[in-house]
């Protein structure tokens, strides 16, 4: 692969006009490259059609027979596991390559006017792909209507305008679906989820996402904001956002919210009968985490990142704690059955944080444990041991089972994969 030229060395000598000309040239090059990637992805789908032997690649999983493929109504079906070679070549997760193929199919077969403008470099590929994502579930007729409405002004409109046109299309071409959207949203979208940002960016901080009734959540937000403003007037000098979080904690704990470092103390007028939350916290420690006195300075909390001793103490003071026994990561004790015991599963999960297929980011606690050397029920005892197990998500476990992909594990622990059009890829 050739190294791209970097014009940074001469930028100081360029006039404002020359800088803008250079920016325009770089933007044109980027649009050209992104369009060409879509062209390649579409051609990849063309030369990998679904057959009775290959199976069909769908968003719901690979299948021998399926009513739909990656693209929506009107798109050709694509062979199962076709996205994997693209993913390895681009250095992205398989789901990202699957989305690339899907968007290419949508643009070429369901959004021809939008594709014309992307192909002519009038519209950047990311805008065309945004339309493709939003129209994926629409009927071919409805997608065509959106295409006609949005393509002529896509070069100057933003994502919100596209969202509005798609919503109109749903109401226009599928009124029953439009009427069911509120009920479906309640059933399928309402949820409370916890997300932890990148550990290198934030420490011991997570995000709570709530999707629910607009009126209820609006009232909740106004209530939290009102309490936060009142706390500020009462002398709390923490930032407004922190005071909102404190108000939510007080609502949850009945006034027993924990003290935020540097902030005001929690209210004591709480319902003391509420039991503390029960939390399973996976802390990873080694000798480098200890100070000169043998005390913990910092450790790594699984899925959360590095945490200090003070933060661990704060968490433990708020929860019912369960201590997990130490797992020796260098152990390779074997068992005779097919299924590994819980302790062995934990060891492999800690060793393999994610699925071992190149680029796949599925967390290993949601993965299967696959035998590197296939388990033989009539074979020698001791086939199930950590060195013969790797974490594979269900998709890539199935890819190996079907024989399309195969891998071996090196003595150093790397998984070397071989598959269609790929000689070897290390995961």
C-alpha cells in the first residue's frame, strides 16, 4: 500500500485562497474515494449472489433460505459471509462491511436519483448512505418517492430534512404502519440502557439512556432541572449538569444520594429501609497496580476501565459486594466434557475480551467458546482446556462451523484465519 502524501509541510506558505483551493481538491478526492468504495462494494455483491449452497446474508443472521437479503425490497440477495473479506481488507468490523454492502445495494437499486448525484460527486457518499439507512425498511414505492423528493436538494439539506421526508413517506404509503408507530415504539424502543464511554476519555463515569413517553420524560427532565436550579440557589456551586445528576440520584435513593467529591453532602431525610443495590464488579489487578506498601493504587474494572482506590471504595460503600476468587491466567487445566466449567469460561473470557475474528468487537461475555481443535466425543480425555478454547460470537462461530472460514491458534495465542479470497488474517 502506498503512503498518502501529506501537504502539511507547505501549508504555512499558502495564501487563504490557495488553502481553500487545496481544501476543495482534498474534498473532491475524498468524495471520489468514498464513491469508488460504494462501487466496489456493489460489485462485490454482484459477484457473490446468494445460492442454495452459499446461503443468504441478512441483518438477522445467515440463512440457507431467506425472504430478504441485506438490501430492502428490490435488491438482489447476497451470499452468506460475503462481508467478511471486505471487513478484513478495510480493517473494520464485519457489521460495518455489511452496512457498506447494504447501503451500496440500496443506492443502486432503490434510490437511483440519489445515486446519480453521489456518482457525479455532487453529493458526498455519507449523505447518500444516510438516506439509504433511513429508507431501508420502506417499500420500494415509498423509497422511490423519498428518492424523488430528496435527491434534487440533498446537496444543500441536512439529516433532519431527510428524516422529515422519510416520516412523510411512512404516513403517505403505509398509514397503518404510521398508526402503529407509537405502539411499536413503546414495545420495541422504550428502554433504559447503560453505556460506559471510552476509558481513556472518562474515568468512572457512565451514561444512562432512557427512551420512553415524551410527556413523562419531559416532565422528569423539567423536574430534575428545577431541583438542580434550586440547589444552586441554596448554595451548591457544582456545575448545573452535576446538580441534575444529583437530583436524579436523590430521586432514586429517596434522598440518600452519595456525596459527589467536592460537592454537598447527601440528604439524611431518606427512607433507610431501601436495600443497597447489588453489583457484580470485575476488578483486574496485577503487581504493577500496587504501591510500595502493597496497597492498590488503581485497578481495571471490566467494561469500565481504570478506577482509583477512592472510587472503588465509594462504589463498594454503596453496594452489596461479592468477592470472586482469583483466576490464574497461566493455568491450562483440562476437563473431559465438552462444556467448560464456569471458572474456565471466566478465564477464557478474561483472556479474550472480544470475539477473536479479525475486527469483530462483540464482547466475549456474549460469545460462544469454540474448540480450536474440534471436540471429538469419542476422543482422548482433556480436550476442553483454555488453550483449546477461543471466544467467537455466534455469527463467526457459525462461519467456522459451515467451513467457509477456518482458523488456527499460534503458541503465542494469535488466531490466524483463512477464508474466501483471504489467505490469512490475524485476529
